[in-house]
């Protein structure tokens, strides 16, 4: 059984926490602290319980080389600001000096280690690297949901070196909404799936067939499904090599209670992206030189009616190019409707969370849960076990 953070006696214990501080940094300043803020409840709980807190994370892909642009020091400065307290920082995650700092911490102090991926041994899940990391703590807590689908030294290899290990408050919440909610959902259940590529979403769609009442497909993915139904999508992005996959999914859905809902109209541009030659059309009349970049009003009305009737909603992937305000209308209409609907609402994927925050950051708190993981979120929604969570469950 997975052990929860609040079940541990943390007083005067060195608690090593795997966090996810993989955040965007420009000119040595964190430009989006969302993931850091989501770890604060776990860190504060440990501090309040008299623990000595050691934090470890990765940042970017330095490929085993020290890169000052990928240092976690700016993340540490942002964390200190959020906690309103100083913290200690080590420029190496496994050096003797870093380990000594951890061992000499006083209760309530926080120590952040430098980027784990400055060592290739982290992603290689190297056993000696795991041992060296484990020397920092007496209790291991994983609260890095965003990496839970990876088998790395800091979240999988390290676990066997701890008698006392468990999950942080963030992972506990992620599992509650992404796994437990699906076990006995309030019906009708709706999956909204978007984005560009089918590959990363196939398993999720297949898992929801027979489980969901409706699956709304938007974004460039919808183009491929419409092409599979014989519609011509102009110059829009269509994964030609995935048309047979889309046909198979549509056929499978027809044999279940699940209805797959596709857009009925689009807005976009003619000739090329950025031409500002705007066009609106229904799915039957997409011009040869049109690029579909957002859903149209008829699709918005259709999607909103399905959302308003749903009691549980999972959403991953925008239904248009939402980073462009001109083509964010469909995505923002969905956000408004979900917020106004009495339901359990769970969103996942960096683009989807970013779309909500860019539209109105205050609306994020009105959703039941916004996942901090992309790939990990999709794997859970596919019904798979996450390696970093599964190993915590072993005795």
C-alpha cells in the first residue's frame, strides 16, 4: 500500500524529496513557477513537522554535462521567495560537501541539490548514483508526478535504499483525480482530447471506449479522424499514416456505448499560417488552400451542450492553436463551459494548463484538478501503472 506523507513521523528526520522543478527559466529568472508552487504544500508540511528537508530535481536535458543555463539556482531563489525563508544550495547533487550539508541541517531548514541530469547516471538509473543520492536522507518522498512515468535513479533506483518511503501531497492528489476518480466516475463521463498527434493519445482513447459516454476530439487530431471519414481537410495538418488507426478507433467506438464527437466547422487561414486571410467553413467545404486552426461556432455550441450534460470531465489537449489568441476561441469557450458546469473537472498536459492560465489564471482554481504531468497524466488515463509510483508500493 502506498504510504502517504502525513503518516510519517518527520521530527528531526532528514527527508529527501524528489520534486519537479523543471520550469522555464530566462536570464536566470523563473518565468513560470507553477510547478514549484504545486510542491509548496508538501515542503511546508515537512518544515512544520520539524523535518530537515532535502530537495532534488532535474531541469531540461543537459545530457550529463554541467550547463550554467540549466542550473537549479534560479528555481531555488524562487522557492525561497515563495517559502519566505532562506535555503541552502549545493552545486553538485552527490558530492561529499553536498551530503555533509544535508547531514548538518537543522530542523526546518531546506537544502536544494543541483540539477540531477548533470549526471547521465540519473537517466541511466545507475545503481551507484542511486546509492549516493540516498545518502542525503532517512526518509524518501516522491512528489515529482511529471517524471513518474520514467525509470530514473532519483525516482526508481533510489527507492530500494530506503525502509521509509512514500508519496507527497501532490502525487497523492494526482492519483486521487487521475486514477481513483475513473474507478467509479459520476456519469455521464466525458473525455476531451486534442493536440496534434494521435500517437500519444491512442491508448487514452482506447481505454475510454466503453467507459466514457462521449469523447470529443479536437485540434489537429480531429483533421485525421475527419480524413478517415472521407472529408478533405485542405492544407490542414493530417497524419496520413494514422488514418487507418483513426478508422480502427471509430470502428471500435461504434461497438460500444461511447460516442466520438468531431468538429463540424472550422476557422483558419488560407494559403499559409500567418497570412491573415481568414476563413470560416463547415467540414464539408474546406477549401484546398485552407488551414483549419480552430473549431467554429457550430462546433463550439455542440461541444458546450455535451459538456453541460456531463458530470465527470477529463481534458487533455487544446482544440485549436490556443497560443494564438485568434485561434483560442474554441479552447476558451470550453474552459468557460467547464467552469460553469457542476462536475468533476480534471485537465492535464502542459498546453492545456497553459491555455487556461493564459486565458484567465484565476479559473485554474475553479477546476477540480490541473495535473502537473504530461506523459505521466496520459499514462494514468490509459490505465497504465507508473514505474515511480508502483515501486513505492513494494515492501
